C-alpha cells in the first residue's frame, strides 16, 4: 500500500472530527444565546461570530431552524435531564405521587427557568420552534400526565377528562411561574397548593 493510500483514511477521519467539532461549537453557541436572549432574538451573524465560524458554515451544518433547534435541544437535555416520570411510579398512592412529582418538577423549573422561560416565551413567535416544542415538550407533558393520572378512583369518562386537564395545568411551566409570581417562591409550597387543587378535582369523581 502506498504512503498516499495510508494517509487518505487518516485525512478523512480528521476531516470528520473537525466537522463534528465545528458542529459542536455552533450548537453550544446557539444554546448559550437561546438561554440569554432567547431563540427569537438569536441573530445568525451573532451565532456565527460566537461560534467562530462563517454564516455559511452555520447553514451548511444546520440548513433549517428545525435542524438547529433539534441539535440544541438534544445538547441541552443531555446536560440538564428532565425529571423522569417513571421514577414517580414508586409511589403507589396517586396523591403522594403527585405531591412528590410536583416538588421535583417545580424545583427543576426553578433551576432551569433561564432557558425554559425564554424558549416557551418565543415558541409562539418562531413557527419552526413552535412546531418542535409541540412535538417534543408537548410529548413530555403528555407523558407526565399519563403517569400522574394512574391509580385515581373513578371510571367516568368526563371525570377522567377533568382530572387529566387539572394535571396538565399542574405540570405546566407557566403554572409554576404564576404561582411563583403570586408569592409562592418556595417550590414545595407551590407544589402543595397545585396538588391540593388537583385533589379537589379528583374528590368530585
């Protein structure tokens, strides 16, 4: 095998590593901007400058906004994992499960509000972000409701719908934000109130 043939795989591997590094830099720069100014106010020129690349390089790696949002979401979620609803099933009593779940979830919201608040604020303003959040975050919210709706007594379809609606409201970031702005700055206190409101709906079942 010639020396030139031996060098070719190395060069390809090195090129792939360089491309991956560039993609990582762009993603990290975007995540930082999304958490400070928000997705709707992130300018492509500023993103490229912060990543140390050209605008064309950004577009080469992320042809659409949806591609960029997907990469940013995966990167951020890996470093800031969502509360796992499967862990809550260790509480067989649905009321205790709900109380513990909301304390954990509201505590997470408090820690991650810098990013979550801006992304949810901007989702209605950026169609591609809105579609992405409907699918990804909306799916996660549905998973929370499915987990927390298990074990409550009653089988009436209307009542079940009301309970799920109350749970969906309780797990929403904006509900936590409203409770906090109303003076309930402690996650446990806010969670206890939200849990009592859901239990009130369940008591009519």
